[in-house]
């Protein structure tokens, strides 16, 4: 168990290094000169050189990378050359939005998916077929398009929810929830169908095992067997797929936040990409990687809790 | 081909055509392939199919709905949406195919090499793959498109790399598996160069998974490219692609939904086709080429009517209910649903068990003895059913129980000890917790009282250190300990009948005897009746007073154990007894066996089911069903020419 956690944490190091190296290498080979871009057409060669020296951009790329790494370890992710904003600060103000979105999305997807999967596992072939179809449909509908359709029907036509915008949880809990309903649905549909399919398959497999028969022999009711023993034993693949969808949702926020104009990290990544703000993008990439590491770690810990064989080792 | 290669056992012939035929039989998969081909062809042929090009502006028809002139309507500038969709599809689909081509081209060699080479190569590739799986693909893509703005081709290649890790994993598996297969070893021994082995065998096996993963990767790539161009990193306006069309549609959403719908539906249809193609290939190719287990067979519920005729037949032998009779089976038939209708595994079984009595069901595997035992406990596996007859246990009409009464019956009346004690335990629970739940479920004990009762039970089954054992998980137990816990569990609910289905078959011989004497003493002490299912006369003799012999789903003989073992009346019983290792004294003689094998359920003859294996069978035996007849008050047999009664069969009875 401890070995597993250590392995996960060790994998995080190359992961973060690769992502940051990648952005640095790309900056180096990218056409164009950031200082020239910042100063615009009125720039003189002297002013460009001065700005490059001030920003440390005339150092060799390896030296620049080392400086960035040194600062990153202390939590300082640098300053955007485009907006002159601290990357850490920009991320800090936008993190709550993205976290609200991803956590709520995962929660909704897991609850709906497990419920649907249980019903279809225990409810015979026809319900199983429905879950199969839903899983395929959920897989092929892109979240941003679904979001736009939700906006069209529930905002433009019916006016039930705001089409765009975000209300902070601290400002108005009701408004916060209302502003997140549509984006969360758009994000959660694909995950919910994936969880449903996994739950159905895992439950069917577990309910066919010998110990379920033995529990029936003990006189436990089907309900007790399903919820106390079946679900517990089917939980490992369900937890796995939930972890995967949590990670996937961070990527999904890039599009969904753009559709709903939410001030989150995904939107920040898009606007930084549009302005060529690689420092900012790099910061976002690092945060996303940290989320991946955290999710994998949480899944591993859940395995340990769910599977006594892992725990003992 | 030289002699050495000719000697190589040839793997199953390349079933390419068979696989293709099977795929085409799947309507959904074939339809998806056609749909994808039609859409792709329409995009390629867009200049021929449409007129005016994708950028022909007609401000007079801004945002028109679908009409004969504009099948999908127009966008804000009055441009025909269908035309733009087809032209845009050329860019979008091409991008998606490039991505998936790169992904497959990168991952197949990596996966094959990792799986085939193993060792450190495998570890390096898998670590890289793990890291790749954790990269935030969307953000990395934004970094790439932002750096090389305008060069979408480079971005697509990068995306191909990002989508490769899952394919590497799916290729590595079959490559690893094929390496262990015999014909590859044989090829190596035969001196075939490993390059050729990889080519001929490994690649063929991984073709299925690659096709499946390739289809899925294309679907994912499609969503990524459309997503990127939706964000503005796609085709330069006014040229269309599907993502930018959806983005334009979102701008005019409050005026008309058509531009948004047409782009999204096109994207959805192509993704759907790709996913269904992947599913279709998985169903046929992965099974055929990599030997993966086939899908679960469809099962149908048996229609009770099929076997109803049997139930109406007069009873072969009325069991005489004694006053202390606990359980009575009357003409019970058990059937499982199969693809071609219900399949009967036990028919017209009648017997009874008195309180405190100890009875064995004996027979070869496949004779229906476990099905009868499970039917009594109402624990038949999915698809199994009591299709005729009645089972009475005290006041319970067992076959009709449902819901709460069924749970009460299973809890209070019978207990069931399974063959494999380990798999009968919930692997996630400490055994003490499981036992506590069982104890608490009916008796309304407090947690403390229940825990004390659990320890008492564990002591009763003679486990050393009960408190320590209670804290263990199933995988920390030995087989003998697990079966003792199985027994503790069975007696925890104080049943009146204990059913033990081959309780010692999975155990070591030394442990067997201990478990049996424990069962015997607990049965006596607690006054339970015992129904033991076994193929082993030695086990039966140690525990039981009475025996029921089953053959091919029928009861062929029953009576006192003593009587049956010494004077068997049925030739089958006699032959079964002769096969006991303990009876064989002369080591030089070949081990006695019963020639032939039990005919499978569904293939039973009309007459005596043992006739084809019997030395004494006559034409009469084969002509009609043989009734169960009483030899005397305590002994019945289903035979027209029973041993000892009609004739002497010296040769057989000598050994017994």
C-alpha cells in the first residue's frame, strides 16, 4: 500500500517536469519574440533588448528553466509577460470556479451513474440495453455542444437558468448553484453514462459470485446483499472509472467554461492560448497535473480501503 | 518450406473472411460502416454534390430554416449549411484520421515490443505510458496551438502522441499473451527468426484490439479537433470546419438553433458510427484473433409448460411421511434455461428426510445431485428453477416462497455449506464481522452479545484462537479454517436441516476427516438433520445413515447405507461401489471404471438411463421408463433386473 502511494508520488515528479519542460521547449522554438509582441510596433531594437534583459529572456533556455523551477518549488509560478499578472494569483482567483464545477460534476456523474447502473444490473435485459444505449449516446455527444443545446432550451427558450456567468458561493449560495446547473449537466452526462455502464458490468459480475449465494443461504434479503455486499465488492472498478472521469473533467472545463463564460482555469487556459501567454498556460498545466496526481492518489487510497488484500500488503 | 518449419504446429487458420462475414451479420455495425463511408464520400465529393461553394454569401436568406433549396437551412450570412458541412467535413475528418493514424503508428510498435520483449523494455515503455496517460491533453494541445498558431498539422501530430498511451496498453496485453502460447515457442524452437514470429503471429493477434482502439481514438480525436476549432484554433474564416460552424451557431443561438444543430448532429453521427464500428469489431475480431472469452450467452426463462407434462404423471413411489418427517420432496424436477429452451437436470425426484436424520445423495458429477440440494435450499443459480413437483419443509411450501418468507426459510430452516469454503466468504469482510451480521440479523442481539456469540460459534467448530480468527480476512485463512467458518456460519442460525454440498472435496485428505467428524458431532449435538452431497462413499460412510443414489437426473436407489453398500440392487450403485479405492485389494488389476459416461441433460433416453452402460440391460430396459419399486420397506430401486433379487451377479458383488 505504502509502496503504491510512493510510486504514485514519484510518478508525479517526471509528470510535472515533462509538462513544464514541454512548455519551455516550445517557448524556445516558437516563432516570434515575446518582448517585441509586448512592446508592439513602436518598439526599437534597444527597448526590446532592454525588456528581454529585464524579463531574463536573453538567458539560455536551460537557465531560464532552472530559475522557473526554483521559483515553482516555492509556489511562485512566475509572472505573465502578456498581462503582467502573477500566475499564482491568477490561478488562485479562478481555482474555486473550476473546482466547484469539477467536484459537482463528479458527484452528479457518480450518483446518477451508480444509480442507473444498479437499476440496470438488477432489472433485467431491457434496462441493461437502455444503459448500453445511454452510454454510447453519452460518449458521442460533445460536452460543449450539449451545453449549448441546454442553453438554447433551458435558458433562451424557457429562461429557467442563466445562459452564462458565475456567482461566487460566498456571494449567494442559491445563485452559485443556479449558475452551475447547466455547466455541471453538460460536464456530467458523459461521466454518468460511463459510470453506469461500469457499475452495471461490475454488479452483474459480483452478483454471480459464489459468496452472494452463500449470503442468500444465510437468509439475508436481496436488498441487504446488494447494498452491503454487492456494491462494496463492485466498488473498485466503479472508483477507477470515477477517478478517470474526474481527471477528464478538468480537460472538459476548457470547453465548458468557454461556453458558459465561467471565470475558471479552463477559460484562463483558452484566453492565454489566444494571446500566446505561455507562462500562464504553463501554470495552468501544472495545476491540472497536480489534480491528476491528487485524483490518482485518492483512487489508490480508496483501493486500499476497499480491498483488504492491498491494505495488508 | 523446409521440414523444420513444416513441423511447427500451425495456429488456427487466419479467419479474416469468417470475421468479416460475422461483422457484416451485425446490422448495427454494418450500418455504421455504411454511414461513415457515405458521410466521408459526400465530404470528398462535396464540389460535385453542391454548387456555389461553401462561402457563397446570400444575405437575403440569412438564418433560413431547412427548405428544398437549403436542405439544412443557412447561416447568418445566408451560406448553405449543408455545403459548408460537407466542405468543413473534409478538414475535420481528415484531421481526425491523421490524429488516429499517428496514434496507432506510434503505439503499435511500442506495445508489441513492450509485450514481446518484457523485462526492462516493458517497464520503461509502461512508465512512459503512465506519464502520458496523466498529461492534461487539452491544456497541452492549447500550448501547442498557441505556440504554432496556424500550423494545425503539427498540432494534430502532437494530439496523436497524446492519444497513444491507451492503445499501447491494449496492444501490449495480447502481445504478452501470444508470447506465452505454444505455437510461438514451437516457432522459436523451429528456428524461425523472431522478426517473422512477431509479424506472423503477434501482429495478427493485436489487429483486433488495434482496430477497436483505432476507431475509438478517431472518435476522441474528432471531438478534440472540433473542440479546438470551436475555441478558435481551427480553419481560418471564412473557410468552414465543424468546430467553427458550431461556434458560429452558438453566436446566433437566440435567433436560430439550426446552424448549431446541424454541426452537432454531423459530429455526433460520425462519432456514433465510429463507436459502434469499434464495438462491432470488438465482438468479432477480438474473440476470433486473440482468443478472449466469448460474451455471455443469452439466457431465456424456461417456460414451465414444457415440463408440466412430467408433473402430471403418477408418482413413481409415494414417500411415506413419518410423523417426525422434516422435508418431503414429491416428484421434483429442476431445469435450467438454455439457449434452446429449458434443460432438465433432475426429474421426478421424491424422498423425505426425518428430523435429526443424516442422509447422503451419491452419484457421479453431472447426475443432478447438487441441483436437488440447491433446489431444497432455494439457492439454484440464475436460470435454474423447480419446474415441477413440490418441496415441503415443515409448514413451508418451499418451491413457492418469495420475499420475506423465503428469507426466513433460508435463515431459520435450512443452512447450506458450499463446496469451496473460500469463495463462499465475502472477500472484503473480516470473518468475524460477517458472522456477527448473520447472528444479529434474526436474533436482535446487541453488538456485544453478538460478538460473544460469534466467539462461541468459532469455539464450537474447534478453531484455535477464535478472537484472532475473527479478525482475519478470507484470504488470510487456510482451506480447513475457511470450511470450519463455513460450518460455524451454517449453525449460527440454528437450522433444522444442514445441507453440505461436497463439503470436503476442496480440502486436503488430512483435513477432510477432521471436518467430517466435526460435522457429525455437531449434527448429533444440535439435533439437526443433515443432507450430504458427495461422490465419495468413504465420506458418506463416515457421516450418514441413509443414502440416495442418483443417476442422470433420476433417483435410482435409496435405502439404509449399510444395506446399499452391502447389497446394492442397482447395477449402477454396484459399479459405483466397485470404484472405491478402498475396495481394491489387488494392485495388479487395472482400476475399475464404469465404461462410457453419463449422458448429458437433454440427451436422456426414454427407457432406463443407465442401459447403455449396463452389463445386464435388455431390450425391455430401453423401451419404456423404469419405475422406482420397493425391494422391501426401507429399500427401493429403479431397475427391471435388480441385482440379488432377480439373479446373482457374482462377478460384481464379490468386490463390494
